[in-house]
C-alpha cells in the first residue's frame, strides 16, 4: 500500500513538473513574441532605424562571441543592440531626429532623452528580460563617466551596453545618413581607437581592433552595404509566420535608403 501511494505521488510530481515546464516555456515564448512585435513596430515606424539596429546587433554579437561570453550574455547583448534606439520613435523626437540640418542645443538635449524613453518602453518586459531596459538605458554612458543619462563610469556600465556603444558608433560612422556620407573602415577604426579608455571600455576596444575580430566586422559591414542578390527570395508578408524561437532570433532584412540617424 505504501509503495502504491509512493508511485501515485511520484506520478503526480512528474505531472506537476511537466505542467510547470510547459507553463515556463509558454511564458518565455510570449516574451519572445512581444520582442518580435516590437522589432516589427520599429521597422514599420522607421525602416532606417530597423536596418540600423540589425547592423548594430550583428557587430555586437561578433564582439560578444569574440569575448567568449556565454549564450545568456550573448542574447542579452543582442537584445540591447536590437532595441537600443526604440526611444527615438517617441513622437516628441521624430521630427528632430529626421531633420537633415544641424541640431540646436535644445534639440540635442531632447535627443539625449531617448535612452530613458526606450528603457521606459521596455520596463514592463523586466520579468522576461531583467537586463534589457537597463542595457538600453546605459548605451550612451561613457567609460570615463561623462556619458548620459546617469554618468555611470567603468564597469558600473552594463557589459551589454559597453559592447553596443562600440557597435553603434562603428555603424554611425560607416553607414550613410541624409546629412553625412559614410566614412571608411580605417576612419572608423581610428575614431574608436581614440575613444579607448574615455568613451569606450579599453579591453573591448582592444578586442574590437584585433585582426580576427576586425576581419569579421569588415565582412559584416560589406554584407550589410551590398544590395540584395537578385536570386534571393523575398519574404511573403501574407504568409503565416511560425512563433519565434524561444531564444528570439531576428530575421535578416533587405537594405533600405539612408535617412538621418542620430
């Protein structure tokens, strides 16, 4: 009788474990689907911003992989890269950011609110991705403490934000904008090297400037700047998409014409 009762308890425990595991998986998939929807919204509101954040995510992942970060850290970095500029889609900033002329001091002050605006948008997702909103909030902090919005210094800046800061700067230099032609790879390397220990984490700059990493970065840059091959199939928007993978992997998109990207 005792043995029979033990078997019943074991079976009940196994069933409960399986149910909780399914529930956790569904919650994780819901979080991933929310991110997918947000990314689609970024691209719908500003295709150029959508293309920019995907390029930044590619560069950031190269750095993260080369730094031997684990899968969790790589995914955290990827998500911060993909959503670092979501605050720029706030209606209060849209006209300022899209203007091709030089910004006034007041307009620059407004643009500098985008990390906090983005963090506020992402804050409800903290139960799913506890490091996402803080990484987005911190992507304009500087290693020497002169960044914004909190003036964080050194390793107090989240690692994901330190990586994204380099990737974001690299893309801003090398990709065309309405008011600026793209600069060369060598020019971007020179500016990032000058920011070592002031704007950027010096160890990450050394990693970024190492020949194996630069080779990957240059390859990704050339690929992002090249037009879509004629033989590639275009995505059919009417075709039903399966639910995103629980790790949330973004889809590649075709290049779009340049516009202001501040």
